[in-house]
């Protein structure tokens, strides 16, 4: 149990905490449009959230309450922004909210003090009640408009409430004016927007003419079609002129860069960088190197391109440059007229004075060399081997290794008298599962080395942990083949070493999978960490259950002390009563609680199998959100 408990404690520190800004800024007071991911558009589907005033008539200067809730109930949201606007032009923001709950409500000043409320944190909320004071000396109708963010990339803008009538304070408000619950439809355009902005959010002009008069390349895969790339580059050929546009806004990048490569791998590539500095965007020519992988501007001619346009607004980098058709960089000729190149696109969150740093926001490579004059779709390189690596390792270490260890530890005195291939059932299944684990691990290592073409340069311990796991896994069957005879004095040493190697490999492999979630290239969702935590918790829980019943089976701690026997909790020791201490009749039948153990094993297999299938699907279809939306669109259409 010790390695499993240690693993649970270690992994509890690995799950990252992901947060968003604490509330909306005043820069979005007019359009209430969050600037997520460099311009993720709001949803235009029917919203599940309601903005419900608790009364439809209130006196001027008096307070009323407004509920933010969902229909159906229990759908959580993480962020919000709400205002009350006069229903008649010029649709000014009116009234003042009350900061009645400092943990969930923050007031901002758009047109007047406290006239807008927003969230203080992104903790999940199922419902929220706000207090609002109607303005003095105002008579007329108001509409509450809200932006509700269910998640970072899933939000609705301009959700309206029913009209609320503001009457003179001397007017008696009739009872029974509370509205009934209703299903609200919405648009992405709040009703108070001026007419010239009432149209749906316009598509980014950088995508215009993609595939027609210019080639476009971006990530994640397929984003050019949806016009929602984290980073994108376009190539237009105007006679002998080669014009490149670059744009990136996801996670407020520190740079976006585009390179030309002969081999689809980083190293000896000519790159143009766009870097925001001191309120403007500077462009640089740079060169990539190997051993270690890096980029530098030193010794690179800066006259191989001319800047045409550049801008940096709300964290979005844009630049447009014209590159010379023929240029010499580091002794290498780049002939855009006659040669074909792999296209490299990258964005990252940090830079230094003479170079950009690792592309932790994203990197994409074209699948084949491209003539820059081609205007058709540019396909990214295949990720099949990368996906196979992830699928193999999850199946091996979450699935077969976990089950094989469990069976070897707790099922030696189960299925007594039944054999498979001339071996006891527990041993036959343990050996089969561990051979599968070994084969999948070796296959996973081979395909990832073929994919990367060498050692990974990513600043993440995943690769080192993976290699340690592979070495330990490779040694286990070799040691088992040379194991001493059960009666040998060296058998106990073998048992300890075999147990230690197997458990170390299992623990390190799971930690490596946790670190894999953080790899940009894997494109895995952040919430996959919680699936891994759920597996670890369930695995530890099942070990505890089996261990408790094993201790009960051999008489518990009290009888153990009385008999002077030692109970071991290690996998290579038999967790059932010692066969030497059993009678002949006891050795021919299952140990006590065997029916319970079989039932629990069946439950373990079902749950672990479900988790493995789910994780493999997430890995193979990554990024899973984009794959889900694509499948849903195909079904809907």
C-alpha cells in the first residue's frame, strides 16, 4: 500500500489550478463581449440561463432583486456581467447594484458608480441573487442584460430579462407583480447596442480569400475552416512578391512566428517573428538551431523582409510582411519562387532580448513541402504516431498493469484447482497482463521516437519519467525468467526486487501520464487531470478493501501478534494464508471471501475499462472539444 499512498499524495500536488481574470474589465462596458482566447466568439445557441427580476414593477429609488439561474436547474456558470439599461434610446445604463455578497459580486463603474456587476472568481455557481436600486427621478422601462460564461470558451452575450417598469416613488406598487418562470431565448447581440453594431460578430478579415487567392495555415487543425485559430499565417503571392500575414491572440501570446523548413523539424529554419514590445509590434528575422533546440536573431540578416502593417490590440498580435523572393540566411538559400518548404507556425508566452522562447501556446507543421504559390488548403503533419503513443501507454499503465498487479497480490488463493495453460489462474492472468503491458510500452516508445526523431527538447519531465518506466518494465520479465526456485534462499530477494521494480514502474508511469496532460503537443483538456486523480483514488480504495479482507482472512492483527507471524503488505508476498501452514484440504479450496474478491474484481475491471476507453478516446480525438463540436455539427447538418 505504501507506494500507492505516496502516489496519491504526490499526484494531489500535480493537478494544476486554472483561473480566469476576476471579473469583467470596464473596457467591455459597451458591448459586454469577453475577450477570451484572442477573440473566441460568443455562442448563438439558446442559452440555458435566465435573468429573472423578482418583481416587474418597482418605485424609483427603491431596491429590487434579480436572479441569475438556469433552466433546467443545476447548470453551473463561472462568470457573469450584468447591467440595467433603459429600454428606450439612447439605452443608457441606469441604477446601481449593491455589493451584497463580496465573495461573488464585484461592482464596476461603466457610466456611473456601481452600475454594473460582475464576478469575483471563476468558482462554479448554480444561481445568484443580486440587489439593484432603481435610479431616482426615473420613470420608464428597463431591461437587465447579462453575459454569462459557462466556461472559458462557452459564453452567451446579451441575455435579456423581461421588462421592469420603474414608476414614481409615490406610486403604489400592486402586489403580485413577480414574473413567472419562463424559457428565455437570446441572441449574441444585446438589445441596447447601437444599430451599426447590431449585426452578428464579423468574421476576422484575415480569413477572407483563404483557399481562393491565398494559402492559410493555422492551429488547431481545422481552425481555418471555422475561422477561429489560436494562431494563423496566410501566404499571398502577388507576382514576384510574397506577402505573409500572422495573427495570434490565444492566451495573450508574447510572440507569433512563421518559419520555412526543408525537413518539417525544428533546426536550420528561416523564421520571421512578430513580437509586441512597448506598445507596438516589432518584427525580426531569426534562425532555429538544434542541440539544444533554440532560436536566435544573432547573425541573421534583417533586410530579407519589409513590414507592411502591424498592430497589437487587447492581446492580439497582427503583422503583415513582404519577404524577398530569394534570400540567403546562414549560408542557406531560400528560393520562394522555385523551392518547396514545410511551413512552421508557433506562438509562445515569453521572449528574451535576442530570441523567442519555447512555443508553449502552440506549434504546427505542414504535412508535406508546399509551394508557396499554391492557394489550396494546407494540411498539418499527421499526429497518428503521437496519438498511438498516448493510447498505448494509457492502456498499458492505467489498464493492464494495474489489473495485473492487483491479481498477483490478492488472488493467489482464488480459483484453486483451476488452471490455464498449465499454470494457476492467478499466475496465468498476471503473466498475460504484464506481457501485454511490456509489449504496449515498447511499442509506445518506438512510435514516439519515430515521431520525434530523437530526444524530446520540451521542458517537461514526461520524457525522462517515460524512459525510466520503460527501463524498469523491460527488466521485469528478464528478472522473472531467471527467478530462483521457490525453495531457494534467494527467492525472498527476488520477490522484493520484483515487487519494487513493478511498483516503481507503475507509480512513475502514472506520474508521467499526469505530466503528459500539460504537453502542448498532446492537446489534452485540463480536466483530464481529474480523471487521472479519480483513477488513482479508486485504485487505492480497491487496494484498501482487498487488504482489509486479507487481514481478516489471516486472523487480523491480534491473532498475528499471538502467533508471531508477520503480515506483509507487499505484492510479491501471498496475501492469503501461508500455503505451508495450510492443511491439504485447505490448499484444494478457495480461501475465505473468494466470492467477495471475485465480485470486487469484476467491479474493478468494469470501472478501469471504462476509464481507459474514455481516456483513449480523448487522446486519439484530441483536441476533444473541437472533435466533439465537429461531430455534433455533422450530425445536426
